[in-house]
């Protein structure tokens, strides 16, 4: 059944007069009458009955008006959706992340994007580590990802969205827990908990470098898969950790977060995407981050 027949039928149903309906459709009366006849033949029933002053809908015609309007609305909505998608204001973006920091930052980013593009939807994908996020972005499985810089993956573009200093996380029973600031050098004899070395953790590398700059190599007693696991071990009094500013939003009663007075190292959190990605949707979403 052609959509033009439904459109013609609805106009005739509104006017209940072939002449007036033909004028609205900018066609002659005979072709319009032929369209209605064709529609009735396809349906196998009469939709109109002739009366001296024009037309009346039959009971079947009244039912068909209701259903035809649903079809017309669905087609109009589909056309509008395609138009919005083509303009980059409607659609879904698949974004990946690892670690705890993006889970703190992502809600703010999503809210910011939705202010300008309320019909952009985000599908989030948690990965075991940043390398997997970068790999998924590079091969097109993800539209974008959130990772800590620096990165070495080829074919990846990025924009920095936040910058974070190192902070210490210690158990509440720790002697330093009541301090407002501490120096890294004061942590020389501490037991440290950090990420596994084989996963290429940026935080681990920066933390070790900060300790070495303070004149010692950290004594790492436990390693864990992610920041949440590390903080649980700190809360359980297995040791302390150096983590990123912003993660103090992860509240555990057994932990105190303390800024470092003598270290001004920054780690940048960035959104990454594949170079040359043609998605207008992604471009529009990224434009709200600046």
C-alpha cells in the first residue's frame, strides 16, 4: 500500500468532499477518485458513501482513519529522526572507560551534552584497562573512550577534559590521617598498594616517579586490578596508596584523602576517538566538552 494513497485518503476524510480535497492535494478530481477506488480495492471494502452534499465515512472508513493517522505519524516521526540523525542531534554514542575516575566524571559530561543535544544517548562500556579502551576505539568497536594521558596508540585523537593531582589515601587509623597536607618524602617507610604493573597503569607509573623524586623507591606490598579494589584494601588497613584528585568522591568511612604538599604532578583525563571518524553525532557531542 502506497503512502500517497493513505495521505490522499486522510485529506478526503477531513474534507468529505472530493473537489476540496483535490485542491488541497493540487491534483484533479478524477485522479483523486481513482486513488480512493484503488485503496478501497486493496482493502476490499468501501471507505466512503456518497451523499448529496459530498461524502460520508463508512464504519470501515472511520476505523481506517484512526489507523491511517497512526501510520502517518509513525512515518513523520521516522523522517524527523532520520533528519536529526543526519544533523548529528539524534543517535547513540558508545563510550568506553576503565578505572574509577571516569565513573566520577562521566555523569557530568553526559549532563552537559544533553543540555545542547537532548536526543543524544550514551551507551557506556567498562573495560579492564585503558589499553583495551584504546584498542576498541581504534578498531571502531567504540565511538569514544576515556583514558589517562599519555597514550601511544596510533590513529587516535583526543581532547583533555580534566586535570588531576596525586593525593594520598590512608586508613582512618593511620598516624597521618588527621593531617591537612603531607609530603611524599614522609611516606618513605609506608606499605603501598597499587595497580598491577603489567596492565600499563598510568597512575602506577606517576606514583612511582613521585616517590623516586622524593628520594625513595616505594615498597609495594599488594597489587589490585582497579582503583576500587585498591581503596578497599586501604580501608582494610593493608597499606596506603597514591591516587588521583577527584576520587575522594568515592566515600569510604575507613579512608582519609590527603593532598600532597610537595608534588605538583598533573595527570590529564581525556576523551579519545579514532582519527577521521566521520560521525557528526560524535563531533557535536565533543563540541560540548570545550
